[in-house]
C-alpha cells in the first residue's frame, strides 16, 4: 500500500494513443481527408505519420511537413498567410475526426473504461492533459463513454491552453495546478516519449501504454511500461518496470507503483 505521504488522489491521462488509438483510427485519416478537400495531393502514410508524431500538436505537424517535404508549396488564394491556411486545414481535419468518433470508428483501448469506472467508484479524481483540441476530447469521450463522461474529469487541459506543448511540462503543470494537488499524489499516463518527458518534468510518476507508433521510443523515465491497461481475461504485457504481479492495471496497482 502507498504510504501516507504518497496517497493516490488523482490519475492524469493523455488522450491520443493512451485512451484510444486516435492517431491510427482518427487523426491520420482525418488529416488526409482535409488535404483532399483542400485540393492537395498530400497523403500521410502510416510510416510518415509515425515520424510526424515526434512533433506535438496538429497545426505544428502540418507546418513541419510543409517545411520539410513541400519546399515548393504555394499558398492557395483566399488566405492571408500560412498560419491562416494551416488553421483552416486543422479545423477541417477536426470536423472529420468528430465524424469518425460519432460513427464509432475510434474505440477505447483495452482496460480504459474499467479503470476509469473503478477510479470514480473509489473516489480517485480524474484529469486529462493532452495536446489535442478540446473538441477532439469531447468527441471521443461522449461517443465512447456517454454524454455525461466529460464531467468525470475535474480538469481537461487540452490544446492551446498553455504556451508550450509537450515535451514541455506546461500541460501537466496546468492540470496539477487546477487539481490543487502535488505530483507525488498523482499518476500520469502517456504513450509517447514526448508525453513522458512532459509528465516527468513535473515530478509525476508516469505509466506508459505503448502502441504501434511508439513502442520503439525511449521510455527509460517511465515508472512502468505496459502494452495496454489489460483486462482480467486479457492480461497486459509488461515491457519495463514492476507490475507487482498484476495482469491488468487497476487502482490497487496504481497505489503500488505510487508507493
């Protein structure tokens, strides 16, 4: 059990790749559809998108792609500058993402709903710290957990609420400040090295659930690295760290890794 100085009070979750396979099933196809709508012949393959995920933030990702891969890009007529055009592309992409979520095309990862439900039942507070937009968070949660699920999270720190995106610690610092909790009383959950760096810079012990885009990244700073949250009938794979003999992530394991 956790000591009195490390009592578990809150879980702080990243969204994309952590709660759901949003990058694979939502964001990449939505970006590609937005490009098509804009008359661009850009198509982000899974391999290219994996490289672009090293950059946090969708608008930032588009800019990096233009700078690196489209040196002869000409700004379409009707836009005053590149920033305005990128905002337009990103807004179109968000519309498609929300449609995919509403159609049930972006399911939660294994164990997510079970863990959230148990946390609520046991009085462990919930928060989100993500670089994705609030609209994307809302679309995912409402279409997987129900219309009231936004209220499950006391803090939803998302998108451009902070000056610097991951790997800067700003978004986790924002979540902790609004929870009014110290990092030693919370656990962070991430799926990327950028997210892990963001969380651990605040002092948060952090659990990493890998996916196909991130499993080869450096997670040396993680407290525990697992394949997913697991289910009683479908155990997770422990990649690094001490899972204390557990086969799936629950509040008891959260307390054990926090101690």
